[in-house]
C-alpha cells in the first residue's frame, strides 16, 4: 500500500468515526432534551397561574370600613363630658 492509500483510509476512518459519534451523542441527548422541554412547559404553566393569582389579589384593594364603625367614632367625639 502506498502512503496515499493509507492516509485515505485514515481520513475515511476519522470522518466515519466523527459522524458516528455525533449520531450516538444525539441519541443519548434526545431524552434529556425532551425532559427539559417538559420541565420548561410545566414551569411556564405555573408562572401563568401565579401571575393570574397575583393580578387577582392585587386588584382587590383594602377592605372598606363599615359604616357603623365610622358612626360610633363620630359619636364618641361629639360627647361632652362634665
């Protein structure tokens, strides 16, 4: 075999090995990527729910005072003590 043939076989081996390695790694990573996508979708769903809950609670405002309580405070101020 000539040197050119040997270098050709080495080049072919490196090319086939690298393509096989990339293919093998992609098979192992596919399940992890699917897991991560499912986690991202779950977290986005929780985020939407919590934002809606936050908006709902922030729109309520402070509770109004009862009218009877306001009237009692005014009456106690208007009393004259002798």
